[in-house]
């Protein structure tokens, strides 16, 4: 058994990572008993599994993910939703509307129209068919007002923080509602646009400098400080 | 070709519109702020002149080629200038392969008018044999990255490239044209600069970014020459402008065009 | 019209086996690769190679238009190789030429073997190559730039793809022909490989080579590709080494988190 990379080294497609009794995880592939990187990223070994944590790439939906999307097409009984992925989300009226309705009499645009932004859950997806969404569920549905921010999907766990610690702190300190989609879309709604801007700068800071210790504290500092400035003005 | 279908989220639209009401923009600019302009010339040595222009995240590459060809029959003593713009799919998911569509042709023609009407290039000096052989100057502009205001980025690119253009001197003997190794710059009389506005909520936003363009009701491009005279204008988009707002735009455009001209 | 100097050289290689631009027979022109220079594209690369300037951009995997082209079991790879009108001595017409259409096809087929297309059924991976300035060997540079852009886009690849041309000029086997050598030489052979297993994914040849010359040319091409491959990897790592520091810290926290959960 041999490893051919330094701990968390940047690897590029085709780089030999390991040989012998290892299993290949995400961002890698196996060929004749050897494990190679398939994407640009950081090589990591966990137990006997080799991964490459990607530094680039598109969002691929997973059942159970909550995503923010934009309605880009409406037919008689379904909406097509842009969820910043190579695959459009499909939302059937039956997964959005409680009452049984006759599509010939009721125009589903009454519920969601082109350009509307929704918060939805992915019910199923296997790449052979488009991901099926639902807006039935707590907190799901149309997002009104506020603003949208987009970040790289791999930054999302960092933004949420350990057991949601980061995101709850941001919400608490700014008084804004913040909805985070696994697809990298974030919706923010506050009392004033200054409050919303504060959340945006916090998100940008998290995106930029994800240092080990004390990021949560530093974000809290940032919010408090700007909050004071806003109050003085 | 440009996809006609681009759906802007209602949230983004409302956000931009509510900021404009307060005189603000999503990227922090004021309504009459241009994005940063960077110009690099001489980037393609095989072209007779070239310039790469970056306007915020919008990036264009302009190149000049010169050939000897026949003049137009109604202007036998004048060189020929053609402006062509390519919206290549490398620049934006909104662009598709194929010959220039109406949006690209519109920009090319407005730039062409800006150059032609101001007599920016001394076309007579590029006539070789009257009625028979003149220089044909091709201005080709490629959009490399599209983040709005292709009008101004392209017109700055075209001008910067023309200003660095050098063509061969010629010698005519017995109706035969001989190309000499010695190079001459084009004689540029004036520097036409275009300034483009987007109209959102009755306000005029200078140098609109792509998202602002998608939300805008209408667009207005105003070109001034070096003396501060108007030399080309073009209104676009489905909305309209009031007379007052046009006059106001003209005043702002004249000021801004002077600032930009200094950078070229 | 402005084809200067090309005929004024009697010989392209002197008695000391030095080429007119001062290179040795097995020497590449200087190469520089910049990664991620465009904002709209998912991935991009700008390759300077001698006087060649090649820009490549990748969009995808993305929703495929028109949808009826979608493949049920893999992504559709599309490629467009184009030259700007001012990239060559005489202005090129902006309409795609037969040459550009053929090269688009062979370049696509040189990249496809590297791409794990089955991971993204029904989508497209669109590769655009724009030759900003051409001086011989642009299809090879297009391939190298495109595969760098694919990696920058995060598209899963079996390997990078790297290409260079070899040929025969005045009886000598040469690496990396420039435009004059290409036009005046006896043979030209562009090759692309997957460097890890030395699998050939592009092979074209025109001119005349003996069996023995072909073998030598092939060996030389592989050596050239290996050098370019190192520069390609270096350029990619360079862009991401800055990000590395940040993500490293981030990962530390995640592993702590996961360990806590375990």
C-alpha cells in the first residue's frame, strides 16, 4: 500500500494518488488497482478511502437537498425550475398545491409564475430523469422580496456551520431571515437593505477566508461593528 | 445569435429597482459611474492594430486588418472601412454559434457611423489609385466575456485598435501597386466615444452591467467626437425616453466621453 | 499580400542544426498558460505558445439545447474551433471554413476519451476554442488549452490531454513546427495523447515519412507532450494553490466535525 500525495495537496486529473488496498471515493477513479484523481481539488485520505475535495464543478442534486430555484417555464401541470445545475428541477402541481384542481380551469401560474423564486426539496433524482421537487413542507414555498446571493456549493456546509451554529448566529445578530440552498443559492430578507447587505458581506467573508479557529467569532464581530456604524448614521 | 429567452428572477428585478430609487446600484456604483476601464494595445502582432478592452467583467478584443481592394463606386477616392462584431459562444451562455444576429449588427453599425460621420479616419489619404484601388480597413471585434454594455466596450476597443494601426506605405508604378516595408499610422482626426445608458424606473444608469441591462426598459447610446459634438445616437429596447431625460443623458455623456477619451 | 520574409530564407535549418528562430531540432517554442481568466465560462485557459495565442472556454456540464440531441447515458461533448479574422496574415473570413469544421471534429474526438461523460447523462459539455493569433500548431494548442479549461471547469477527467506537432523539414525530424516550417516542410504530424498511459487521441499526418522517420517523430512528439503536460499541471496548480490555504483550514474543521460525530 502506498500513498502518492502529501496531505491535502492540490491534485489535477490523472495524478496518481494511491496503490494497494485503498478504496476510491469522490473525485477519483480506479484503474488496474491504482487510484487517480479525476478532478482538480485537494486529496484526502480517510481510513482507507481516497477522496478529492473538488475546488470547482457544478451542483448535482441529491434527494433530501433543499434548494433555491427560479421558475423558468410553466406548463399546464408542472413548473420547470432553474436550480443552478445541469438538470432543471421539475415541480408537479400535486407537489405544490394542496387542493385537487382541474388544470383546464385553474392556471397554475396563480401559485408560481415565471421569474418567481422558490425554496424546494429534492424528492428524487437519479440523473436519468430530471430532479423532482416539492414545496410541500415546513418553510418551503415561494420566497418574496429580499435578495439572492450565489456562492460555490462546496462552501455551503461552512456557511451553515457546526450544527447550524454559523447560520443561526448570523440570523440572530442581524435579525434577517436567511434561507440557504444546498445548490449555493442563498436568500436574505431583513428589515432594511443595510441589514441584508451585512449578511451578504458576512457570507462573502466566510467564502473568502475560511480559517480554522474563530471564524464564527470574527463574523460576529463584523456584524456587530457594522451594526453599530449603521446605528450611528 | 442571442437567446431571446432569459428570465430574470423577480427578486433580483425588485432588488435592482428598489436600489435605483435610492440612487444606488447592486455593484456599489452611483448611477453615473463607469466601471473600471483597462486597455491593452498591440496584443495581436499579426493584426495591423489591436486592443483588448476590459470594462468591469466585460472583455472584448478588437483587431484591424488592411487589404487593398476596390472603392465603392459613389466614393471612388475613399478608403473603405467595415466594422464587424462577433458574439462568440465562448463569451456567454447567451450567445450561440452562427453569423452575427441583429444585436451584433446593431452595435457594429453604430460604431461604424461613429467612425464614418466624424470622419475619424482620413479616408482620402488611404486611396491608392482613385476609382480602382484603395485600402480596405476591417475592424473586427470579438466579445470574449459578456457582462453588459457591449456598445461602449466595443467602441473603445475599435478606437484603441485604430489608433495603434500601422499599414504599409505604397508605391504606384504603371498602375501596379508595390507594397513597401515602411509602415505608416492611420491619420485619425477625432476620437469618437460612445456612452451608453440603461433606463430603469425613469432613472438613467450609465455603463449598465448585464443584469442591469436585463432589467432595463430601454437603452440609449450617445457618441461624441473630440470637440464635444454629437456624432451618433441609438435608442434600443422596448421602452421609451422623455425629452428631458435624453437631454440630460447628452450632457452626462459629453462629460463622460471626455474622461474616457483621456484613457485611450 | 504581406507575406514577408518567408521566401527570403533559403534554408530553415543551418549546418549546426539550428532552426531560423534559434531553436534546436527537439526544442519547443516558449509556452505560458493562464488558467481561469474568463468570468462567464465554467473553466477557461489562455495559452501563449511562440506567437500562438489560443483561448479556450468550457461551459458544462449544462442543460442541453436543443433537447432532442440529449444522450440518455452520457453527456454530449461539443467543440468549436475558430480563428479570429486577424489571427493570420491575410484576413480570414469570419464564416466558419471547412478547415475549422474538420478541426472542431478531430479536437472534440481527441478530448472525448478523457471525459467521464457517463457521470452527466443528457447534458452537454461545450468546448470553445478561439485562435487569437496563429503561427502553426494551433489545433494542438487548442487541445492543450481546452483540456486545461475542462479541468478548471471541474469536469471529471481520466487524464489531461496534451498535444504537439512534429514534422520533417529539410530531411530533419523537428519538434513543434511553426508556420513557416509547416508550410515549407516535407511532413507535418500533430498528435494528442493522454500522458499517463500514452494513449493517442489525435493523429493526423500529411507529407512523406519513412517507417523509421515516423517512429522517431512519434518518440519526439511524446517527449514534447510530456514537457507541455508538466507546464499544464503547473498552471492549474498555481491557480489553486492560493485557494488551497483557505480550504485546508476549512477541511480541518470538517474533519473535526466528522470525528466528533463518529
